[in-house]
C-alpha cells in the first residue's frame, strides 16, 4: 500500500505542477477573454491539490520513515531532514491547498474577465510557490529515474 500511495503522490505532484503552469499561462494570455473553460482549469488544479493532500495524509500515516519519526518527535525536530518531511512539508502543503481553494472561489466570484485572470494568476502563482518550495525534488525525480 505504501508504494502505491507514494507513486500516486508523485504522479499527482507532476499533475499539480503541470496544471498550475497551464493556468498561469492561460491567465497571462487571457486577461480580457477569461471565460468558463479557463475557470474550469482553476477548479481542476484545486481538485488535484486536494487529491494530493489526501494521498499525502495517507502517506503520513503509513510511511515507515514518518511513523518512526513521529514516535520520537523531540529527536525529529532536531534533525532538519526529518523535520522537513514530518512537519514542514505537510504544513506548507496544507497552506498550498488552502491557497488553491481560496483562489478557486475568488476566481469564480470575480466580476470581470480581467479580475478573474488576475486572481487566477496571483493565486496559482502563490500555490505553485508553496508547492515547489516543499517538494522533495530529489525524491520526486528519483522515483522516475530508478
């Protein structure tokens, strides 16, 4: 189960990044022509980020490394790599999920195409920055090359 969840979590990470970049490109190019199809892409990104959260939470409970680290939190907090895995990564990813959700709502409720595109651009950029800052890149790319 752990291996399946890890692969799913990795695939979802790439889908989140790809969809997020796609939304940013759309927002930059569709300032005056933003419409329902573009808004749908923001909602897709939000869905993917939520799925990523569910997979990540499942991993947080079934991962042998995280389980061991959680059992000795005092020592975990002293180890930068473990602290990043057990505390910082989930916390900032939760912030990314909240940002994506708020962005989706703001884009849907914005009055004009220009306002929708601007909110999509800023919100998606913040979401992707949070995600990119906490992705363990060596593990994510390593799973595809090994």
